[in-house]
């Protein structure tokens, strides 16, 4: 029985060593992948922040343009009123 035990023991120890190496490599690979995911997460976070800043800038520009649009609309309305008044005067002068 001693001969069988001693013959099997090196094989078992060898298998345990291979298993330990495989587990170590798998652990290192997972750590590397975790780091890659953390970097990608950080990149996406920065992209999100940049996009949010751009959105805020666009909202502000939109508000400014809406204000300018309202001002121009009022000016056009005033010009139309003036043109209508002038047309009415011309019509009155033609009648005279």
C-alpha cells in the first residue's frame, strides 16, 4: 500500500500546482478585466459630464435665440402696422 500512495502523491501535487497556476492566472485576468471596465466606466462618466455641459450650453443658447426671435417678431409686427398705416394714408391721398 505504501508504494501506491507514494506513486499517486506526486501526480496529485502536480495537479494541485497546475490548478493553483490556473486559478492565479484567472484571478489576474479578472483583475485586468476589472481595471479595463473601471477605465471604460471613467471614460463614459467623463463623456456623460461633457454631454451634460454641452446640453446646458445649448439650452442657454436656445433661450437666448427664443428671446431674440420674440424681439424680431415684435419688430416685424410693428413694421407691418406701420406699412398698413402708410397704405391707408396712400389710399386716402389717392381718394383726394
